[in-house]
């Protein structure tokens, strides 16, 4: 399964037109985040920045949790297998949500049979002001 995960995490080459990383450089993103032309910060851009930071933090925490389970000596082998399987399944579902065009799982691979997992789809355009944005954290 981890081999499958590594393959699904591979993306297009950095230099290719298909790579989202090659379309905008970090300097452009930094300028966009700092201030708009009128000198104020765009609430939507701030919200996206906060979401991306939270995503990075939670990915790091998930990988750390996986490593802790792998290294743990107090869990029984069967318990460890169950926890690792759930971590792998959760990671797989998240990858599918982040990259829906590359769904590699079969419905039978899921214990709950729900291919999209616990899907969240925003309902309409939400623009958050400063006070609302802070409550999202």
C-alpha cells in the first residue's frame, strides 16, 4: 500500500505545463499575500493562506503520528496493523480529494464503501472578513 501511496503522490515534472508548482513562483504568491493595490489585504487570499498553512501542519502531524505508531513498542502487533491501516486509508482518501482525477481505489477497497470519503464541498462563494477569518482557525 505504501508503494501505491508513493506512486499516487508523484506529480508532473516541475518544468512541465501540467505542474501547478511551475505556473506561479513563490515571489508572485508572496506579493499577492502582502497587499493589494489599494494597500489592504484581500480576505479571500488570507483565508487561502491560512488553509494552506493548516494543511501543511496537519500533514506533518499525520506523518509524525504514523512514525510514532511504527516505533511504538507498547501496542500489540494486531493493534499496530489496525492503526496503520486506518492511517493509510485516511491518507489515501485525502489524496483522492486533493487530486480527484487520479482516483486509484476501487469501491471494494473501502470498509464503508464510500469512494469520496467524508466529502466537504463548499456551498457557493464564501468571502471571509478579518473577524470571520479568525474564527476559522
